[in-house]
């Protein structure tokens, strides 16, 4: 396994836009936990940014939820150190363990787990009234509006749909004005329709509140859409952690070898072309044209570019139907999931890209690190 | 039917037949206070006559209720003389078979050595907290104990220090476990081989209470059972008498 | 027509008082025991649970006899109460309460334990993440969620104490207004061949027990239907 320092070096060679948020001073979250059960061990050392959404990403059984429960103090770790934005919550060496109810955190469980004996309003008040008024930073109206639950306030939980329950659960956690919000696969128990119903609320949460979020998920789409920062877990260990864009573009991680291999690009809507009904999305190093978006100019939008949708050419091929062409420098070439293919990582003026092409094409075109190529993007998947 | 089974049935049949000729069983209901002597008498009875006495022990009132509701007793040894008389008047017994098999004696007893003085003066003292006796409503020994207290003019002073067992066995238990310092129990409960076997006791003089006559009677169910008659005769005999006396009963 | 005399009424009053005091005490003592049994992973869970359940299978006379010996002047409980200047417990109302608490314990602890176990770990964790400490959680989450369990426990504890006989018989001493409860009074009536009075009391017990169980089962049905 490649050590973290080595990875950082590898990244700085090519991708100039590494967004690993420095834990400058005491801002940020430092979490070290070691937990052993028969047949399972968790041993993690996480340094996470003190803001934005950090996804704990991995297969089921990789230790994501255990890790989150350790942070919450719900799981007793054999060894544990936890510091959240300068506050020490746990240090087993010094005998420090702040119990869960004294940790300023919000926790959203996979199933909303609303108290069945309390109305929605009383559920929301439960946490809020246990926080001193002076330290309340999330206002009632703000949380209720953000999650759109005004009309549900007087209902009992049993009369809510799964999606409504989860929104109430999130609002309930927010109303404790936590310094850290923990979300354990909040969408996993919901069907696709409900997921799409909730995702916009989570995005608004991300955009409108200054609360750092630890978000457990095994869905690449959710992570690509919501996260700023990714921690990749496998069998209780951290395989990689870093900024979303840079981490997803790495070819040394298991994520690169799945159907879904690809990159996430953060862009801004720059122009609408009413004649051809297209929108232009700008990002560092270039732009792409996509079908007309409803959002206004200046709106930030993420999209994914799958490796299988990127092909490479020696020159700018004007005679192709492919409109999205980007000049890019080859950073590295590795064998893909089949011997017939290779994965090529490129840097398009600061934006990483991955192309999945046949080894034959690679040899015929003479693709090697450092070579200038044209990336032809056949499709982009817009998130949101 | 195979040979072993039919052989077994034959043997059983012969056995029953043999019993029918030489020995019979008799179902006996016995008042709880007479438990110990009856066990010895029943054993002797079987040895001497070949008949077998199947004995059930219980409070007289309960045995009465069971008899009235069809319990298959053939001989009844009560703790009093009123219950057999009542059964007789109700036509449940064989006329002319009722007799007194023992006269119970009351004793003031404590499990502690030297606690009860030979004259029973301790009863008048304020030293004890609990005086145990059997429920006077249901147990003849309890009624006798109340009579003694009345005669000594102590009903008032004993007052709420009195605790009641449901029967004489329980009254004895309260004293034996030390929960009551002393109590009125049946002499037969603490008497063995001609003397009080443990603790200290005052055998209450017979003039302080009416004699506790314990009557026996043959029930109508036992009219044709030779063993029933045999048992009653045996109870009247010298061997049973010595056993009964050895337990502190009069005759 | 014969009906209940003042002694019978005193026995009824005493029985209700005994059952009330016992039930209140049992809810207070049984709740922490049930909570511990529902939550612990200790190896002692089995043995403690078995001890609590003993009165379910033991003949009351066995329990009564041991209590009589233990609470007597030479028993360890008796030694303790005497050294505290309380005297001994048999033949006292307090003694009956102690005995009834033991005797009816499983009827209170088990419904509570079931209720606590049914709640599970999750609501407690949720409450903790919403800043509720353990006591706060108990009163604001556990109690309301286990209300049906408390109702069942209270009713069963009360009814079982009313129906108690063997233990009271063994340690009570049948003292009017102190230890003579209805079941003993019925026994006395039967023993004394006062069948009419026995019928009045026994019939009353029968109706009472039926009404209690009827209330219990209807409330359970309602609860199930709602949940």
C-alpha cells in the first residue's frame, strides 16, 4: 500500500489543484481510533477539514459506520483520540472521554429513528431545548425551511413517509446547533425517488450552513454530488483521504477500476446559447457544452466525466461530432481492469481527467507521460 | 396378546385376588396434630393385620369439606368431637362407630430452654412479644388456648401479642423458628418418649380448659370394608394405646 | 341475606393497602432491576434473572417458610432488623410487605424487562446525540415508550399481591387489621365451615381478578391495534 506522503508527492507532480484542506492551527478534526471485534478491526487516523462535507466512503463492512459511531462516542474504542475544531472530546491515553450527550454533534441515522411518542414538533424541540439558548446558532425557522417540513410539524412520526421522516431527522439534528454533523447513510433506506427528493435539501445544507459534515456512504453518486473531501475505507483501514476531485482522479485506488471510474469537475455556468439550446460550463483549464441548464449564469455545478466516455487524439479533430475537446497533458498510464485497456490520467489545465482506452490505441498513438493530447469528451453526467 | 404381557396381567390379577382375600386397604383421613402417632400406628397395623392404611393428613375443617364433596375416606380421625358428630347427624357415617381415640393436651411451650417456668407464670409477664396459638375459630387447640387465657384473666393483657397459625402445626412452627417466644401447642408435638423433648414447657392443667376430645368414626363408604373395622378395633387396642400415650395424649 | 361483616371488610381494606404499598415499592425497586436485566451483558444476568423468577415456580409455602426463618430472631434478616432496632418482621404489616415484594417481584420485573428490551438501543443513542443524559433519557424517552409495560407490571403486581395466600399464611400470624388479608379470611371461613361468607369473599376475588385481567387484555389489544 502506498503511504500518504508518497501519494501527496505523486499528486503534486501533475494535478496542481490539490485541495487538501490544511489543518492550520487547531481548526479541523483529528480522529484516531482503534477498535477490535472478533473478525473485524478498525484502525484509522483521520485529519479532516473543519468545514464542508467529508464522505466516509467504502464497501459495507469497511468500518465506515463504526468509525462514525466512534466519533459520536456511541462505540467504545480500545484506543481513541478525537479533537474537533480545538475541543478535545476523547483521549484514551489521558483518560478523557466526553460522553455522547456532552459532545456538540448532530447524528442522522440510517433510519430516521424519530421518537414515536412525540409529534414532529416535539421531536424537533427535543434536542433544541437541551441546548443553551445562547449557543443556538441554527434558528427554528431556518431548519424548518431548509428541510421543507413546515406542514409536517403537528403530525406523528407514524404518519410520515420515509423521506419525510429522514428530513425531520436531519432538522432535529441541526437544531442542536452541532459543531459537527454526522450522517450515517441517511439515504440508504430510501428508494430512488425519495433519494432525489432529499438530495437537494442536503445540497442546501452544504451550501447554507457552516457546519462540518461527516457523511457515510457507499454510493459514488452521492459522494460525487455532496462531498468536498473523501476518506476511502477498506477493511477498517484508510486507503486514501483527500479532496474529492483529486482523490477520485487517482489511478492507484480500487475506485479507479470499477465501471464508474471517472472524475468529478466543479464548474460554473458561464453562458446559455438559446439558439442551439446549450449551456457552457467553465472550469479551470477549459469548458464543456451541455444541454441547456435551467440554472442562472454563475451557478456552480458539478459533473462527472466517466473514463469510458473520454477518448484521446493527437490533434484537435475539427471534423468530429464531438463538441467537447480539451487540451491535456498525460500524467500517467496504468493497466485497467482488463489487459486490453489502459487508464490514462491527464491534466487539462488544472482539471484532472481519466480516459479508458485500448492498449492498442495507446501504443499506436505513443501515449506516454508528458505528452500533449486532445481529450474528446463524449458525455458528461451532471450532478444536481 | 403376547406371552409376557398376558403373564404380567395374570400375576396382577392373582395379586389383587390374594389381597382381596387376606388383606384390604383403608383410606383414612387424620387430623394434623395426630400425624406422628398415626404413622407409627399405621405401620404396626399393617404388620399385625396385613391390612394397609392409606393416610391423608390435614386440618379437620378442610377434611370435613373434602368429605362433604366426595373424598373417598372410609375412616376419619378428627381433632375434635364436634366434626364427627356433625357428619353423623348429616348421615355420612356408620351409626354407632364414633368413639374418642385420644384426648389432646395443651402445653405452653418455648423453643428456648428455661423460658417457660414450670408454673407458666411467664404468660403473665411482659417479657414476650408474640404468643402463638392455633386459630380458635377452626382449631380445637386454639379454642382451648383461648379458654385458658380467659380463665387466667389474661385475654386483655395478651391482646395484640397474640399471633395465630391456621392450624396447630403452624402455631408450633412460629414458636419453633423463634418468631414467637412461646405458644400454646399440642403436647403431642413436643412430647417424645414420655417427656418434653426440647425447649421449655408448662403442661396446662386439665381444669383450665375443656378436654380436647378427638373422635374417630367410620364413614358410610367404609361400611363394607373389613379393614376399616379392623383399624378402628386396632386403635382401641393396647398396642395403639401405648403409642398414643407416648405422644402425650390421654385416653 | 348474609353479606360481609366488619372483619371481612377490614380484611379487604388491609388487602388493598398491602397490594398498593407493595405495588408502589415494586415499581420503584423493580424498575432498576428490570433495566439492569434488559441492558446488561454481565454474566450475572442469568443467575439474577433466575432468582427474580423463582417465585413463579416455588410453592409459596417454601418462600414463606424461608422468609419466616430468615426474618425470625435467629435469621440473618432478623438479626439485621433487630440490630437496627426494628424488631422482627413476621406478624407485622411491614413483614407482609417485604414478603409480598419478593413474591410478586417477577410479575413486575418481567413485563418491565420485556418493555425495556423492546425499546432497543437506538432510541437511547438518538437521545444521547440530542444532548439527553442517561437520567434525562430514562424519563423523557424510556418511560413514555414503556408505558404499556408499566401498566401491565402495576396491574399484575397488584393483582398477584391481592391473590397472595401461602406466604402470608406462613408469616402473617392472622392478626386482624395487620396481617389478616382476604385470602386468609376466605380460608378461615372455609375451615370454620362458614361457607356463605366464604362465597361472598371468594366470589368477590373472582370478579376482581377477572376485571383486572379484562382491563389488562383490552388495553393490550388497543395498544397492539394502535401500534
